[in-house]
């Protein structure tokens, strides 16, 4: 029966309802282009073409998207949705959500005498879709029950329970996703409903003896909330908070953008030295550069929890600069103060202190004599040195800074110091840059000496400089592991710059390594209040909750990190691993890795993760394919830096039992592992990696020796965070070389030890032990089976 002959009778339609998330916020032209792009994608799917060619399809434009009603097969809308989802990977700007339901529909003719569809089947499909976020393919339970009878669909269906929709109704929904299509994350609407339900259940039905007390407490709470709300709007603190937005570069030479950034950063730094102000950190405010929200000051005020916003522009022409600034009460949209400064470059060197004082006066913040002295002090008297310093500072503060960027910044800081040897701030920033290179990239003695020397010079030149004390603390922390001295320096730094979020984050990191996990969490949370949009702070909250195996909390921070930095490879990778550690499911990791274009892999980290997830799934062909897809000889895989690709290729053979071919590849990889230890003999990470390599290569004595050396260099008593990782390496080494008793005894302890979790295969979680091929040598030991038992 053709659609035209249906006569308006009820029949079962299989409905795919879809719309574009954020569509209404787009410009009209963008909306039209997006609709055309989406329509082309939909029409190109095989399921669409088959149904349309057979006269078994009605398509309906609906608001921000469309509805497709299939009359040929219950599978048709599902197949169509999967095809669309795969195609959208090449169209990242289309954030689509989809809902599917089979139910009664009737065909009618609209005012234009065209076929249209109405009925419960359409309405229910829309309600299912309304439960979804971008990327989701949600099914009604009816559709899922039909599909679950088929082997190809059953593993892809994940029941989410009930979701609240319009008019107080609840619908049962099921999430469909594969490694290439769909979204494995829990939809926000369902997450919220579950949390509210859990909270209501916990609070329900108190015993009779508590009811009267709860009534009284409830009244007090309501009163307190009312007072707190009033306090929020009237409290002086809300009036004494500020965000310094990115300054616009009005120079004809756009290469002077670094100068506008530098002026903004200098003002922000000076304001951060004032205890009576709460100043939002640079990383958070820079997220508004070029965004549509940059002109919505009320929204910025809400996002950052601040009362005031400073906007500005900088024009530089040769040796002359013009700075325009205005201070705005963002909550009430009123100007508090504005000024224009036309200076020579030399005369502008103290401008940040002058501005900071005027802003403090406008906000009625009283400066102590010490604060005033620190705020007005010029960073340098040499304008050429100042310009070079600003260039270095812009490079080093970039959130995506790589090793070569750090080294370029290091050279520019040196150049600034050559121009002005008494430039204390440049010495301090140089020391911080060098110690970061040592800690994150190259643990060489040469970087140690340079960083400590520059830190000492900065302190000698300016003893009340917060950045100098921070650099000194970083040296004590990362080089000497002298936590007591580092914390003492950080306390001093915080006194001189109470709004510096980097200081608070470093305190949190030390508390974490001391094993004071709850203190570390509180310190990171405090740091986030000063830097609320910094994904690195969120990443540390994610890592700390992961170390504590607090999976729901870690998952929430992972989602927040992805929202803050949607293009971040780190955010995608860590989010995916959290789901694996928590649920033993690699679907989320594969989905998130699938969002990364094949050409985006600067250091091989995406390649190694694709290899890793394929090895977890024991899909050895996919693992080999991932390695063959990169031209890199080394990939970023472990916490000690790059790993030879040949080692990972050897592991593929070893996992399949082909020891001969594995050893051929291991022989090629061996020089790199050994050279890394020779280059940095005091690096625990590099000894751990060498021991790990020897274990896979079958060199038992060497493996145990190197693993033991790593634990000696970084014991848990000295470093609760990385020390647990060193013991995790050692447990894997024992397992690979036949030391079952020692491996299992260590595993029993590590499963209860915070910190023994990271994003590669030495993590100790139940699901790592259960699914990773690396543990196969002890998998049949009854004691191991007991460890991974539910």
C-alpha cells in the first residue's frame, strides 16, 4: 500500500525524531546553512533512500530539525540514526540529538494538500528525543525490546531507566551507541532526575521522634536561606570582586596582540596582590576572548561569580601606547569608572600599579601600606626588556604550551634579563619555566641548576615578590621533594599575592603527594573559585577523585572538563578512561577518540590510546592498524615521556603468544628505554619504564632490579601520588616475570591505596585487572580470581 492510499487510518510508524542542539542561538544564515547540510546528510543514508524509493517514508520539517516516519521496518530509523551519527563526525558544528519510537500514527493532509503525520507515535518519539543531549541516539523501551532479540543490536543497548518529560510524565529510554556512533555519556536530564530521586529517597519519611525537630530545623533553614540570599546581594564581598577581561588590540600591527595581553596580565597581577579583592585568574577570563558571550557582562558576572568587570583596549604605535579602560558593575550594568592613558612606552611601565590603585579606590578597597608598595612597584625600568618579557609571558601562559614553546619562552626571558639584569619578575618567571621543563618533560640536572639559580636571584632582587617565592616553592617541590620548605614558600607567596590561583593549586598538589587527600581536594576547590573556567584546575580535581576511586565524582569533573575544553585531547582521553575504570566499558573511550580527526595527533598520544583500547578489547588487528596509521617513531604513552612504537608493536605479538616476533620488535625498542635512564639516572619514572620493558622482554632479574629502583627513588612515604604508581609498575613486573606471590600481595594492597590509578596500563583497578591482557600470566591464579570477583 502506498502512503497516498492510506486514507488517514491508524497504522504503526517507526519514527526518528531529531533536532539540533543550540540551533536557536545561531544566526539566520547559519541556521539555513546548517539545515541544508543536515538534510543532505540524512538524504544520503541508505535507510532513507531505500524507504523513499519504496514509498515507505514521510519526512516532516519540525522546528530545529526533522522527523522521519518509516513504514517498512522497525530497524529502519535505527539504521538511519547510526548512519547519520557516523557522518556527523565530519560535521562537528552540527550537534544533533535523536529519539526513536514505534507507535500508532495517522496520515493527514495539511492546508497545502501535502501528506502529514500525526498521532501518539510522533509525540512519543519527540519525548524520547527530549531526554537526549547532543550526540545521543535514544530509543523507547518498546523499540529496544524489539531490537534486543537480534544479536547485532543487543550489545549496543544500554537501559537508562525513566526520564521525566512534559506534563509530569516519565518515559523509559535506552541509549544506543557503538564505538563509531552515538554518545555513551549519561544524559544530563536523566542524571539530574537520578540525583533528585536519590536525594528525595534519603530524606523521605523521618521517624516520628524527629518530625517535630525537622520541622523546626526546616524553618530555621528557610530563614537562613532567606538571609543568605539577601546577604548575597548586599554583602560587601560581592561588590569587591573583579574579572579583568582580555584587552582588545587596536594597533595597526596585529603582531602587537601580545602587548595588549601583557597590559591586561600586568593589571590582573597587580590587583591579585590586594587582599580585599577577589580577582579571577587569567586562564578563566581569557576564555572569553573572541566569544559571543564577551559582551554579555551579566552572564560573565554569573559564570565567574563576580560583581565587577574591567574592559580595556590597547593601541601601540611605535614608542607610544594608548590604553582605554572602563570598570563596570556587571550585575547592574552600570559604569563605575573609566579612564584613558596616552603614554610613551617608558612612561607606561608603572601603569599597571596606577590602574590597580584607581580600581581599588573605585571599589572602595583600602590598601595597606605594604600592598600599596607592591602594587605600584614597576616591574622594570627598561622598556625593551619589558616588551620581550611580555612576549615570553604570552607564550608560557598559553594553555596549550608544548615543550618547544616553553623553551622559546625560556630564551625570551633570558633576553629580557640580558637587557635588565635586575628584572626580578623575569628571573622568577624564567625559574618557573625551567622547573616546569624539568618536571614535565626533561628531568635533567642541567634544568635543576638553572631553575634554582634564577629563583635565588629573583628572591635576592625582590624579597616581597610573590612570583619569586612561588618559583622557589616549585624548585623545592619538584626538584628536592622538600614539601615543608615548599609549603613555607607558598605561604609567603600567598601573603604577597592572595589571589594567585597557581599558588593555591601548588599547595593542593603538595598535599596530595603528602597523602592528605581531603585537604588536597579542598585546596583545589578553593583554587577553582579564583579560576573557575580553568580546565587544568578541573583536571586536577578529576585526577584527585580518580586517585581516590570516587568514580561518580570523577565522571562529573570529566564532563565539566570536556565542556570547558571541547577540543582538548586530554579531556577526551581522561573522560574515556574514567568510564573504563568505573564500568569496565571501553565504549565511551572509543566514542571520544572517534571525535578526534585522524590528522590530529601531535605527540602520538591519540595513537597510543587507540592502540591501548584495542588491546583492552583484544582486537589485535585494530591495535596494529592504529600503530601503522602514524608516521611517528615514538608515541606519548607513559608518564616518563615518549615510547618507541616498536615496543607497542612487539606487545601486539606478545599478547597473541607470538614470542619470537615480539622479541624482534623489543630488540629495536631496547636502546631508547636504556638511553632514557642513562640520560636521567635519578628519574623514578624512567627506571619504572625500563623495568616494565625488561619484564615484557623476558629479562626477569633486570626487570625486578629496575622496578625496585623506581620504588626506592619515589617511595609512597615520600610521594603518595606518584609513589603508588611506581608500586603499580612493580606489581605488573612481578606478574609478568612469574613472581605471583609478590604480585598478588602487592595488588591486594594497591587496590585499597589511593593514587594507584592513571591513564595507561599500570593502573590498579578491578576493571584493569579484569580486562587487560598484561595480567594474563597470573589470570588463572585463584588468588587473582578472588581479587577481581564481584
